[in-house]
C-alpha cells in the first residue's frame, strides 16, 4: 500500500547509490524518511540536501525529517501513514506475528550487528546467508551463517586483527539471537568473498532479498 525509504541525513558511498534506483519501479506512494536528524548540527543543510538528492532520483510523495531516538517528527509521520493506509480486513490471524521464517530474522539480526560494529562501506557491502538452522530438543539451536563481502580487501576488515572483530560480531549476534528466539543459540560465522554480489540476482534470491520463482 505504501513504501517507506528510511535513510540517514548523509548519502551512502557513490558506488552504492545504484541500489536506490530500484525504488523507481514502485507503484505505491513513496515516502522518504530522513532519520537521525538529531545527530546533525542545528540548522545544518545536510538533511535537506540529502533529501533533495533522493527526490531528484525518485518520485517521492512526501519527506519527513525524524529522530527515532528522541521522537522528533515521529508523531506527524505516524499520523500521515495512518491516514494514507487503506482500511481492509486483517491479512493474518491476530496471534500470527509474522509470515517470515526464523532464519530470515536470524540473518537480519546478524546484519544489524554488522551495522552496529562496523562503519563506512562494510555494512553496505555485506550480505548474510544462513547456511544451517538446526533445532535439537534439549540443546542450543545451531546456526551457521556466512557473511558475504564484495571485495577481497573487505574480508580482513570484517575479521579484524587476530579475529577480534568477527569474535565480537559472533558474540553480539549470538546474544541477540538468543533473546529474540527465547532459547539458547550456538552461532558460527564464516566470511566469504562474493564479488559484485549486489548485482547477482540469483544470489540475492538465494539469501532472501527476492522471492524465489
């Protein structure tokens, strides 16, 4: 019914801007949500300039400047979306929280931890593939995940000196997964180089970016 593009008040690296061209194909109303404006100095032109760049690329119905942390602008955004959404019967039973499998959320939680621990190009150049999700009664869930990076030079950055960074990633993601699933988890991570994975439609389908056909 609606499409929300959530962005920070600064543009991604130039070689990642192609991703946003996918939004040109959407037919639903597109709302641009500029988050984290609280991190910008007062009267900074950067949020408006970033929004202007996106609006020059895409057909944006309306732009909102918000801070999810402080709540700035969130009420106005919520009001706008509630008014714009059509009324219809529920798509799913009230006790069904999601139509996604747990392995989808496992990948998303690991990706969230990557964004928390790394900066610059690494989060935008990383994809997570769940290779194994095994549940055994009476034992921790066993999850094996591969973190794919686009360049060979990014692999040692993700791993860190002596494996320190990948260890922090595994520990943080494992704790978050255990909290989300409500049970103990044993997480194993590997790092793989998959060149130009962002432009590989088959790979993107395999890791869940698109529905498989």
